C-alpha cells in the first residue's frame, strides 16, 4: 500500500518499506530520511527518484557511444520517416 503526500508541485509517495539500493537490506525511516541498517546509507525519498533518472541518462549515454550503431539507428529512423511520408508499407 502506497500513501501519497500532496504538495503544490506533485505527489510524493510515502514509502513504508524501502530497500537499500546498495545492499538490498531494509531501510528504516528516521524523520525525513531513510537509513540502511546494514551499510548506513541515508537519503530522502525524492533523492532516490533523482538518482534513478540520472542513472537512466548515464546508461543511455553509454549505449549511444558506439558510432556505428548510432549511425545505423539514425538511418533507420530517417528511412522509417521517409516511408511514412511517402505512404509506403514498412519493411522493418
């Protein structure tokens, strides 16, 4: 069950059970922070969301470092657009 605290900006989930991202141990709530009982990592719930978004962007950057794959992806995207624009049936 997830409860929500509503603010003017957006709703932030109030998590009852949270797992540590480093050691997968249960975390305990201390005021506004969640603290891991095993490794001592502590953070606020919205910091987890920000860290996940940063990790996704970094992984995406690592995937796009291969110039051959990036060029093939760009060509495929242009071909798909051209086929759509000209009304052709897609072959992919």
